[in-house]
C-alpha cells in the first residue's frame, strides 16, 4: 500500500458530498477522486504532484489504481489529523482498518492517497476515508471499489484498459 500525504497548492473548489459522506464546518474546501499508478512514480511523492484523473468515488479494483481526498482546514495554522481508512479485509479475518498521522493545512489543500500495490489489496467493496482531529470528524467519505469493467474510461485514462 502506498500512501501519500502532503499539502497541495492547487486552488480547487469544494465538491458536494454524497448522501453518506460527512464534511464538517471545519473544512473550507475538499475534493475526492481517482489517481493513476503512473502518477506515483517510484516511492512517495508530494500530494501536489498528483492530479485526479476523475473526481469520482467509484474506483476500479486494479493494481496501481489509487484514490483519495484533498481538503483544507478552516484553522489558519492547520491541524494535526489522523486519517482512518476502513476497508474490506485483504485476507480472511485480516485487519479492516489502517490509520496514518499527518497534518492538514489551513492555507492550501492537503492530500491523502491510497494506491493498490497488489491484487490482494484491491479489495472490492465499501471503503471509507476519514480525517479526525482528536475525536472530531473533519471529513468521512465513502469509496466504492468495484471489479474492473471492459471499456472503463478510468482504466483507459490510466493506460490500464
């Protein structure tokens, strides 16, 4: 699993949350979407180097595909956050949650991205990415990881289909 954390200097507008998504008033703007494997290169890259291929929360379960959230805190100095990723188990009885500590900027977009590094990790089903400041949920967004389909535009855009 590859995770990328960092500030993005992009001036992107806020999206509209899906019915089950939660965006607190402590977030000034946000985006969610899918990224391609080729954007990651070798190793970690700053979040501002990664562009969404599409602003969607439906992700093909393909090794190398990634997804994530960019958000900006209302607090001018930013805030320490814990990113919680809830997902189907990768193996029977395996863990269903991973957590990462990072900061969210109050002056630019900060991003968290998750990339499938092997087929086991590309678990089909409901995924949730949440950012918490202490016990306060700053955002909580659902992603639907689906089996790849022939002629999928996301796969074609990433050179995987």
